C-alpha cells in the first residue's frame, strides 16, 4: 500500500518501468485521469450546493446525509483517479492489459440510488399528493 501511494507522488518511478510507450497512450491516460477529477469536482460541488441551497427535506437530516455522501463520493473518485492513472500508466509501459476496475459500476449504482432517493423525496414533498 505504501509503495502504491508513493507512486502517486513520484512519476519518475513510473517512468523507469518498462518501455516508453507511444505518447498518445500516455496522453489518453492523462485525459481519462482529468475526466475522473472533473467528476470528483462535480460531486464535491453538488455536495456543497446540496448543503447550502437545498431546502430542508421531509426526512430529518436527509439534506445533510446527501451532502456528506456527495462530498465523500467526490473525494473517493479523486483518490481513485490518481490510483487508476498510475496503474494504467504502469500497464501501458509494461505492455500489459489495463487493470480491470469495478469502480465505474459502483459509482453508477451509488449515483443512481441517490437519484432515486431524491425522486422519492420530491414526490413526498409534492403538494398534489
């Protein structure tokens, strides 16, 4: 675990592994990393917006739970982004298959569940019930 985290902050170590790939692959890996970072920032922004602008919901503390969940999810996506970038870059340099990940599916399920929870909350708040 310690060596993995160290690789996040020492790109020179990653460059010493394997052979230098076609730069297009490394740049594509970097663009993917940046897309994950944007997703993390969007989740963090959504968490802050939820905490600041969403009116109190009919379920006690639901607004706060949603805000904290979005903030934690944004943090998890950001940390996962750098880990994925390093592991992918290493695989590219070694000519191996890219490492598999269940994280995108997990992220989609969590975001979908959160959306369904919000739909239920909107329906509960509807004056036409």
